[in-house]
């Protein structure tokens, strides 16, 4: 005997041990004319515990104590008791009850008798469907009464309640009285639009009911209740609230899909580079001959810098994206010679340099430029500093010579002349370095920023970035910065579709889809990646109806086949998606077959699902239970609970397996 066989036998023994205190009994309940009774309630006569109810075919399958006594009740029938005595099958016949009740006796005699037949509630797409029927017993409904049947949906996940449309049944006398009360303008009665007359009941006083309601999340769990009220002209005769369905039939709660969001790559939707207004500057030094106001023609470096400067200024002037803002020049004379002459010389050098530098610029450019000029004479202290920088010992001797005349530059010059190193060192090497003109200019330019400049601008004020600069940053962003950059881009540019799409795709990948993100862009002319991402986000948020309207705009192409199939299945158009999943097989195929009520095929496929997967075992139990294969269903359900205990809580509100827990 194999290990698997041994384990299976042990499992069966465990099941027998666990359920030894109760036995499962099955059977049918019919009327004396052999019509099946749907919704007949089965109780323990001693403890009054409810075991279950019959289905539309009058069948039941319940777990009971071997020696218990069953109490069966149904509207319009006499109560019936049945001793189990260890039996497991029953064929029970209920006698019809025909008792004329006085109005004063209605509360006591009819209580717990006005019970709609238990029914299945189902969710397709974003719509909750309730189909049921209820009897209106002759003995309780009189000509002068009104019966109000008010169903409601209870969302067990959010603990909220929503009401469906009511049904109002008026007796003939009551209807006549209401007409007179409202002057034969029945529309003034707020309940008139929901009304039917007793004469319009059919199938032996059984009324059919069907209504639906939009629900935001079809994966939530629901139950159905009904409030029933019987009244005459001046008082309520009977009122009750009954739960008619404890859980939703929704096999697609386990439907699995994994869709990949799409980036927006079409060039026509990508931002284009934009010019930014920047400020740049430049500076240079020009040297002069001793006692001369003109630039030294023999100084090649000065001539080269002058030509280069004139060329750069002219290029700025000719560039439509650039504008010269200001030009500043400062002329300096060396301190050798009389100070008054040096002051004049510095000023002359400044004026000549300004004239020569700006000679090639147009008057229009010069008219709108801010021009600044100044001049000065270098101090003897600056000569000392140059010599100290070169580590010359003579610097200290020059310093001692000039400090004797701290405020007299002429006396300082005359004293320096007598130093032995003045001619060969000071005059030949250091004074020429002080004869110069310094200038600077600033200009504004519209140009594309470098990536480093974009980063600096982002860190200083991200609101100054262009769309294209945000685009570059987002494209090169790390994961931890991607979302922040994208949201900042949308903050600055609320209509930035590329940023919105990329953020939507990122959030879908992270499992945090936002359905409002792409709503402004998902128009008829939107790129397909935007439509797809918006549809996926709505699917993740269980807004199936919205996703369906979105994918309907996509062309019939293989690239969109899976998305369209998923949306079709979840929206209740099962066959459109089944063809794809029939080829793939597995759990999703079984779920779609169950949704289509193709239970035989579902059970056949379910037996091929893995036995070590809790969800697959649970679905196997659902498939078996629909075909009344109770033992197979119980075994699969118990193994599912062992692998995933959370499924036991789900089973308590799942209309497909509720009866297995009773």
C-alpha cells in the first residue's frame, strides 16, 4: 500500500471521528399533490435550532443528531414532525393548511409563517441580483389589508445595508379605499408604483420577485433580508424581518488575473525639449604698456582675449535666444609715477577699452545694456602681496620702505625707487601685472539645461522645471523617487498625460492602483496605453462596469484579447471570456463554468485541480456540492480549511457551501 493511500485512509478515519456525533440526512419535501416545496424550514423540535431549508426542487441535505426529531414548517402547510432514528433518507409530505383567521388573531397565529422562500443571491459584474418568490397565504391576507414586502442587501464586509424596491400587495377593499382617499390619484400614494393586487398573484398565491442593484465591490460578501408588514386602515397587524439568503453565490471571488500596465511611448505624446531662461557671465583681463592708455599691441594674449571677447559678445547679440544685460569694466594703473597721473591714466584705459570692446556691437544692443565703468590705481601693498606670493625676501624690504608713508602714494613711489632691486624686479616683473583692465558681462539666454543643471534647479525650486525636464528626471529616477517626481510633475502641470500614465502604471505594478488618476485623460481619442491602464486600475478597484466601457473602445487585436476576456468574465459575459480560459485550463476555467451553471463540466474539471492548494480544494467542494456529492464536497472543504483556516470564515457567507456547515 502506498504512502498516499495510507494517508487517505487516515483522513477518512479522521473525518468519521470528527462527524461521529452527527449524521447527514437527505430527502425531499412535497405537498399532498406531489409538488416540491421550496424553502421549507427544518428545525430541531427540542432545541429549536435551524438545520436548513429545501432548495427549489424541494430537496434538503443537513447534519443532525441521530436521535433528533425534525420539525418542518412551510407557509400554507401544516407543521410536520419526523423522528430521525438513525435514518439518512426521507420523503416527507406536508398537508396543506386552510384555517380562516380572525383579524385579532393574526399576530399570534401567523407569526413565523410569513416567510419568503430561501433563495440564492448572485453578483454579476457590479450588480447584485435577487430572485425569489413568496407566498401570500389566503388565511392571513384579507380584502381590507395591505402587505409590504421590502428586501434589502446587507454588505457583510462593510456592515452596511441598502434597500431594493419593495412589493406592495393590496386587497380589493383596501385598494378601493386608497383610491378614494387620494381622490383617485393613486400616484399620490408613495407606495403605489410598487403595488400589485391580490388578484394578480399567480401559481397558487406565489409572487415572483426580481431586482438588482449596483454594488461598488462585487468581491464583498452579502446576505439578503426582507422586512414584511401587514396592515389595515388604522394599524399594523403583523411585522417581521427575515433573512432569506445568508451568503452570495459568487464563484468568481477566486478568479485570478495578472495584467501588465503599459508605458506611453508614442512620440506625439512625449514632451518636447523647452528652452529655459538662464543667466551666464564672462570676464577677462587686458594688459597695457607703461604710461600708455592703449592695449599693448605686442601682447599676444591680450589681443587674443580682446578678439575672443568681441566674438562672444557678437555671437550673443546675433543669437535670437540671447540678450546682453550688462557690461561692467574697471581699469587699473600701476602705482609707479605720480599718483594724479596714474588716476588719469586708469580712467583713460577704461574709456579706451570700453570703446574698443563695444565697437562691434550695434547701437540697439548698447541702448538696452546696462553699462558700468570705473578706474583705480593699484597700491604698493598689492605689489608686496605679489612678491610674498612668490616667496621673495625682497618683499619685506619693500614693505618697510612704503609703511613709512602710509597715506602718501607719491612718497611711497619715491622711496621704492631707491631700492637696489627696484628696476630689475619690481619695475620689470611686478608693475606690468598691475596695468590692466578687468571687465565682466552678464547675459540672459534661452537654452536647454544640462542634466546637472536640471538637478540643481529641481533641488532649488522644482516648480520652475519644464515638462521635458520633469520627463528626463522621471525617466532616470530611482524607484524611491519615481512617485514623488511624477506627483510633483502633475502638481505643476495638471494636464501632463505622460506623467499621469507612467504614475498609474507604476502604482498598478505596486498593487496600489488609483482609479481617478487617468480619468481626465481616458477620452475617446486617448492613446490605448492610457485606456488599458485606466481599465486595469478600475478592475483592481472592482469597478467592473467602468472597465467594461473602457475596453469596449479598444480594437479587436490579440494584444488586448486577455484584458477583454477578463473584463467580459467579471462583467457576467462568461462565454466571451471562456474560450480563452478553456484553452488554459486550471482554476479560472472551473470558476467560469460554475458561473455559467455548467456544473457537470465544472465538477469534471475541478477533479483535475491540485489537491495541495486551498483555493482549488474549496472550489472542488463547491463543484461537488452543486451536484449533491456531499461526501466529496465535505472532504474537499475540510482539507481546504486545514490548509487555509481563513476559508472557513468565507464559507459562512458563501451561498455555495453554506449548507455543508449546517
